[in-house]
C-alpha cells in the first residue's frame, strides 16, 4: 500500500477506516464533515479524493459512497440500513414527542445508529438522550424505559448538561446519567410509575 501523500489524504483514510468499523461507507460531504485530524475545505477533500495515489489504491467510490477497496458490500448494507432507519423514524418521532411532553424534560435527542441512519433492521432499538430538570433524572429514566421496550435513554439533569456545555462548548462529546440520591422522592416516583404502567 502506498503511504498517504498528504495530510488531507491521511485524514480521509483515517476517517474511512473509522467509518468502516461501523460498516458505514461515507459520501464526499460526510467525509468532509467527519474528517479526522485536519481541517479542509470541501474542495480540498474533493481534490484529494480525485488525485491522491494512496486513496486511488485503497478507496473506491460506488454509487456516491466511498468505501475501502474490497468492502463494496457495505454500500448495499448502508442502503438497506438507510431504508430500515427511515421506517423506524416514525416510531422514534412518536416516542420522542411523548417524552418531550413530560413537564420535567428539557430536551430530547436521538443518538446511536438510528441518528446516523444506520439501524440494522426494523426491530433495532431507539437511543435517546434526555435532559431533565434537576431532581428528575430517575423519574425520567423510569418512565421512558418502562413505557417502551425499544427506548434506551441516557438521561442527564440540566445542571450536568450545562457543565458539559462549559467543558466541551455547545457540542457535548459524551453523556452520562447524573442524579442526586433518589430516596427522598421514592414514594412520589412509585406513584407516578404505577400510573404509567
């Protein structure tokens, strides 16, 4: 294999290798968006994809998707997963809307494979990120997990979300469940859960 001939070629190859771990071929626009390690304009990415001897040897373009050479089956897989994801979106939107109407929920976001339109099939789970008012993490988690088997939420309290924003700018890079001791609210929580079930 020819070594990368530029920083942009190296970054594109790294980006495609990472996407390959998830079986996810990328379009030119997605390569630019997810580019690892360097900044480049869309035109620089396009020129590098077209002119790099290293990329010509190790990458191929099929139906507008760039994939590592010898991994062409991933293009058909991505197209099938995109179709499955489109079918799951209506379910995700319905449950997301339900969660957004809970009075203590401040934000509902879709994460995971479905957010990338890479869900395996119609029965894949739906991953949500919820931000709740402080003191409502366990209520939010209990209600969302118990009301639908497909929902797999990560729940943050709003103060944790603010801390993430301060640490990582406006785009949190990870999430965790944060909560204070739920014991003082246990009786109230049990009543709410009984009503939900």
